[in-house]
């Protein structure tokens, strides 16, 4: 008796239609829904003139929104349909490519480092581009710091901006009060932020999930309100201005004290205000790479493995003898320390800080960078920071379309990669000899690239 033939899904057979009619129906429905939503938001506008307020109609904008959503939905559906109908050989090639993701990410990481080092010397690099790149690297560093808490330890932190603020105000107050240089205040700001991280960690040791998020959100708001109302120390809403700039091993980059020597005088270079921009760019690049290197190395240590175990199952951690208290406190402290370093750099770069710079929106952006980049993925954080911070900064000149670009980037990421840009995670340690199984990749760490 012949064995029954295996059923093949319709989407993968050779006889499946090239253009299924349901794709067109879904695209029309999406376009109609977009038109209904765009009509009240884009179709009408109040215009203030000398005769008073008048109503302006912009139905052409509604039509553009309908056509754009229809075309986008149809293209995405066709792309998914084409991927479902690819041949078996292409499937095997893709599986072989995905079996060693750490190699590709390592190469991509070194390419990113080389591009970042050579960026100021490219023909199209100018002051504006370096300023935006410096801001982008600040968020990359913050994302890598929060990745220790959220991506590795699995602790949802919505008040991460509080440690960012502690680092910035620590540097500003130490510099103003005691006249300490940036290089002395940098480790002190990180240490103070780590202490605040441990203070936050103690009350939330028994909390998980949404309750942990609510408490950390409250902690971030408490810090912001204290900075806003403690005017004697923090300056209140007026903030702190005239913050000391960093020097190049004691050589000021702009103006020297009487009898001193500036950077350009010491090296015999013509004075240029771009020296300070270039120095700040390479400074934050070094800090960000140091954060990444420290995170990658500590993941191989027992404390890093304890974070990953805590993320997967806290009850199993207790049964294996792992102390959740020390594990959580270490994650909060290290993540807060990196935020303190980034905050001190932010203060010296801006020369002025105020509580408005450390609102909840900053925490939301940093958390979105970590989540959309892929939980635990170092390179994914760089890509998501470029999309969520770089694109809005690039489209800043478009004013009202700036946030449209931000929202569009988030929607595209969630449609294309719902689990993050680089969602796959390789275990830190594999049991067994590397290469023993032909189908398993060798011992590697996810995102093991600078």
C-alpha cells in the first residue's frame, strides 16, 4: 500500500498564484483605513490670518497618505509572498548563512568601528555631521549601558535617565564647587551613579515585570523633581551653566589660562574651533567602545552568565544557588555607572544642563533603542540608535515631519523585525566541543564585535 503523499502548504507550491487576490484586498482595506485616519488629521487645518481663523482643506494630502499606505502594504505583502515561495536551495543557503551569525556580526562590528574612526576625515564630514555623530554615540553608549539591565539581566527599567542626570549634575557640581577637571570628575560621576543604581536596586529586589517598571519610572520622576526644586544646589529650572570643558591632557582646546599653552600652540597648529568638536567626537567614541568592550567581556564571566540565567528564570537561578540579590544589584550598578559616564560627557559637551534634559521621554527613547535593536544585541543597538536618533536629527530641518520620520522608522522595524533588528542570541557558553555537530556553530558570543 502506497504511503500517502505529504501535503505541501499552498504558499510554497509551484502552482500557487504569483499575485494572490487577497493581497490586493488587504492593501485596499489598509489604504481605506489610512484615509479615514488621515482625513481629520491632515485633511483640515486652521489658518490664522488678518480676517481671523479660517478652515483650509488639504484633501490632496489625504490622497497621498492613502496611496502611500496602499502601495507600502502591497509591496510588503508581495515581498513576504515571494519569500514564502523561494526554492529549497535558497532556503538551505539562508540556513547555512544564519548558522554562523556571530561571524557576520563580528565583521560588521569591525566595519562600523573603522567607519567611525575615519568619519571626521571623509570629504563630506563637517561640523554639523560631527555634532550629530557625537549625539548618536551618546545614545549608543546609553543603550549599551541599559542593555546590561534590560537585555542581559531582564530587568525592565523605565527610569534609566535618572542615572544619566546624576552623572551630569555630579560633574557640573564637582567642577563648579571644587574646580576638578573632567578626567577626575568622570570616574567620580560614574561611582555616584552606581551608588544611586544600588539604592534603586534594594527596594525592587522582590518586584518583577510591570511592577518593577512602575517603581523605576517613579524613581526617575523623583530625581527629576528633586533637581527641579532643589534650587540651592542644582539651580532649579535655571540649571547650571558655564560648565568646564575637557582638556587634552591638561592642554585647553580653546583658551588657556594666563601663562598657559593651548592645544594648537603646543603642537604648532593653526587655531580652529573644529579642534574641540573633533576632540569631543573621539572622546565619546572611546567611551562608547570601552563600554562595549567591558560588556562583551563581562558576559563571559560568572556574573554575566548569572545575568542571563536571571533573565530566563529567576526561580531556576535560586535552585542553582545563584543569589538574585547580588545579581540584580550588580546589573543596576553597572548599568547606572555607564549612564553616569555618558551624563558627565553630556554636561561637558553642552556646557549647560537643566532638568528638562532628563525627562521621561529620554528614558523611553533609550529603552526603545534597546528593545528595537534586539534584546541583548550590541550591534542591534547601534542600528536602532541610528534609526531612532539619527533619522529625527537628520530630518530636523523638516520641522513637523521630523516626528513622522521617527514614527515611520519604528513602524517599519516592527513590521520587518518584530523581535528586534538582531533578535537572535547565541549562548555565551556551549556545552560540547565546538564543531562536533556539523549543524551547530562554534563557541561564540552574540554580537562579539567592538
